[in-house]
């Protein structure tokens, strides 16, 4: 019986392998094209390996994208950290600090997850203009606000799964609400922080719509700069693909090195309803 069950589980790897290959095909084409010379670029031979490895494509792409690459880091890091911190505080208050109207406020916060970017562009620009917030600070603020619903949901559900006796014991020892959060809940919130940090970093890094609307030429993040690398008549696809790989590398590295912790955070109940 155990042998048959083991064979049945092994069959599950076949569709998983095919799905992995399917999703890795764009990465393969991007890397192969990025290492090719301009003369080798052709739709008929896009699956072929390059005749030689041309790192000059990546050097040229980095020289064009480096200012925007650092703009992305300057935008993503504070947006991710601030929205994660605010989400943690909101989740703690909504889960463990029961106050009048908490059950009404929480659904209103979650409603922000379902508002499309396109629907609020005009009022967003008007608000930023009236408040005098321009460029990267405005983009950071937009991603902080848009990130609060998902981070609040993550932390609220995680804290709600913790036993109330843990807080009661801390109260007996003389800890106030801030002390409970700082010394009891915050140290055990690492799994949830990993989940929201990865989620927010990826979401803000891949954003194009807010970036192209709220930033100017010198403050473009890498997504906007990459879009504008295409020439008016001739597109150097090898350089474009090298730039695409450089743009995808930071979130890719985060998932490679923190992916296991991301899964642990999910399994720890941080996204359970």
C-alpha cells in the first residue's frame, strides 16, 4: 500500500516539471538573447544558443539603467519597510486590542486591496499636486498606502491565531499594550514580516503605472527606464533582454534566498482567514 502511494505521489512531479519548464521558457529566451550579438538576433533562431557569450550587452544595459536601478531601490526599500511596519501595528491593534468599531474598520481597510490602480490615478495626481509631493517621495507614499491592506490582513490573521493567554501572562507581568507588542509579539512575527516584505518588495519593484505617472525623467524607476530603452526605429533586443534580466534580478534573488522563509510564513498561518 505504501509503495503504491509513493508511486502515485511521484507521478505528481511530471505535471509540476512541465509547469516549471513552461514558466522558465521566457527566462531562457531572455538570457539566451541577452548573450547574443546583434547580428544573431532573429525570430527564427531565438531558441538557439549564442555563438559566443557577449557580456558587453549587460555592461551597456547597466550603463543605461543604473540611475533608474538605484531609483528603484530608493523607492522600494522605504515603501516596503514602512508599509510592513504599519501593517504590523494595524494587525496587532485589530487582532488583540478590541475597541469599538474594529470589526467595521477592518473590512474598510481590506477594501483598498480591490481598488484598481487606474481608477484612482486622477485623484491621486491631484492630491500629490495639492500636497506638493513629487517624484520618488510621492511614489513611496502611493505604495505605502496601497500596501497597508495586504500587510494589515497578513499580520492581523497571524496575531489572531496566537493564544490570548500569551498576552494575559504579559499583562500580569506588568507589560502595557506597547510592551506586549515590542517584547512579546514582535520577536515572533518574523515569518509574517518575511511574507509581507517579499510581497511588498516585488509589488513595488514591478510597478509601472504609478511610476510613469508620478515620477519624471531623472527619477524613473527601472521599469519605466527599461520600457524607454527601445529605439524609435531599431531595437537592440540583445541589450533590451540583458536589461530585462538586470531588472528582474533583485526580486529573483530575494525569492531564491528567502523563498523557504516565505513558505514558512505562509504555513505559519499568516495568510489564513
